């Protein structure tokens, strides 16, 4: 049988994993990720808790007396599971011992821990005893062997008073059969017991000492790069100050470049064109939502953020029709523009009006998102009826511009062929009480020409002035 070493321990654990893929937690470990490994730990925590298991978990999760261990596992930093993930995937040839022990616990490898596994050597590899008589040998067999030509010298009798430290005069003529002696097998058992105890003491001491050394050497040095969360983004910290380890984490360029906390509103682009999320969120214990620009874990609560969904958008972002990022200020007058072309908002002309007719205002065409403008809201706006939103609207604007626009095209000239675009623009200004500002109303037809309809339209838009 092969001798038990830490290398064979790792090898046998990996072989069991490759054969069973986790056994009871196969659904988590067949395709392991750091998150799935943590979920497997949560699943097994109450089910697999023998004395040796508790020690393994205590060392890995750094449990403290009196704390909620289940909650600590649930909040445990995903990056701490990376060595286990790499070991299961064969990406590391020299995992630390606590990583190997955790895998042995996850897949229910036995015997575990390594100390128990190593002790099996004493069962199968006792010291050689070819030159010692075994327990079945009699005194006659010993004497018989002593009479052979090449026999070794007869064993001398061992006096009974040896253990008492008393002196004894040897008597060469003493009858061998009558002399007291210690049975050799009993001496061997004593030596084996002492040797086993010494091996276990050395092994256990070295086992825990290795962990402490690894812990010390794993602390950030002055040359290592760390990062820290600062309000809404990560910042690099170099060198890593040891007195602030609780706030620091391993440097991750992707998180520094891409992971930020942001405020969202009805105009935020939540998804890419292919439907994948651009925004991630985390619901805090107080019920409020934090939004982030990339996947990862919440920097404060240490839990995974989730990809945004339409349900979350509808429930938490669109619950108010107004853009929460556009607020009324005392420094300048705020104005919202709603210019309708047929039944939809014409954002292009609204932005043109922002730069020209309403350049003296702090204005926005995005006070209410298009998806929230149902027929009822449109009708109220076009009539200047703001009774539904009076209280909320004052928080955002001082005035409301509501109007319509239409485009007509005609050919102009024969050679070369040209087009004319007539823009009919009409709007009214209301205060937040719904009172019209008659002196600020506008109705005008603007004409532009060009070799194409698009060029004619753009030239007409350029003519919009006070």
C-alpha cells in the first residue's frame, strides 16, 4: 500500500471529485464557480459538522466566538473561494492545506482531515522487525536458533530490578531458563507506541504551524497592490497599509475600471441591444436599491449584485413618472418640453428648442419617459391640466412647454431637383399650477430647402429662432 503523504491526500481527493463531481453537492460542483462553492457550503453547514469538520470550517471561515456562523458563510467574500475553485479545476498544483481540507469536506472524502489520513501509515508501515522474535516464538525456538553455526549471540537476561534503577552483578553461570527477562514483543509495542505519539505530535504541530506561516505570508506587503471602496467607486491603494486590512481587498483592474455605483432614472439605458444587462442592482436591508455599472459584489454588504430586470425597473424606477435626477433649483428657472409629432414625442426638435428658444432656461425633454406617457397623461398635458401632478411637478420644474410639430415636403425647382420642408411648430407655456403664460406662446411655420428631404428638414430646423 502506498505511503500516505500530503501529495497522495491531494491526489485521492481530486480523484474522488473527478469521479463523483461532489456527490451530495454535485449540482453545485459539477461546474464549480466561487458562488456555487459558497452555496454548497451553506447547504452542507448544518448537515456535515463532525468535530474535525468544525475545525476545518473554523479555520477557513475564521469563525469567532459568539458570531452567527451561518450568516458569515452567506456573506463570505467570493474571492476567498477562488483557491478552491482553482483546485477543483486543476489550475493550481500547490494549493494550501486549508483549501485541500475544505474540498475534502465538500466532497465528503474520508478519512479526513490530513492528520487522521496520515496516521494510517502507522497501521501499514511499522518499523522492520526481521531480527526480532515475534510473539509466537518460544524460549525453546530462541535456544534452538542459538545452536546454529551462524547464529547470533544468545540474548542476555534482563533483570527485573532494571526499572528500579538498582545495580545487578552478572552471573555467567546463571541458568538461562531461570533468569527473568522482558518479552521482546512487549518491548516492540512500547517502542511503536512512543514512535506513533511522537509522529502525531510533530505532524499536528507542523500542520498548524504551516497555516500560521501561510497566513502571515499572505498579508499584503508594501509591494502588493490593494484597493478600497470610496463612496461610489474603487480606488487603488499602494502600498497596502496593514492597519487598514479590514477595508482592503485584492487589486482587481476590472472592478476599478468598470464597477461604479450610480443613480438611475427613467432615461437610463438598462439593457444592451441584445438584451443583456448594462446595470446591476442590490436591495439593501432597508428596502432601498443600489445600482452598479458591472457585475460583482456589494462593497459594503459583501453579497452578489443581480442583473437588472424589467420587474425591478417597473417597481423601483418607474413608480414615479418624473425623472428624479432633474430637480428644481433656486439658481435658475427649470422648464420641461413636451413636443408631440402625431402621437409620439419629437426629441429632435425639443433638443433644438433647448439650444435656441429656451437657452435661458435649465430645460429637459426627459421629465417623463415616453413609456410612461399613456393617452390619459398626454391629453392632460396638451390641455395644460396639471392637477394630477401639481405637488410633484414643483419639485422638478417651474414651467412646462407643451406643443405639436408637423413636417411637410414638396419639390422645389426643376433643374437640379430640390426639396422644401415646411415645419409647423406650435406650443404653449404653463406654470406648475396650469396657468398659461400667454406672452410666451409660439406658432410659426419654418421652411428649409435642400437636395434631399433630410437636408431640407435640417435647414428648416436651423432657422428656428426667437
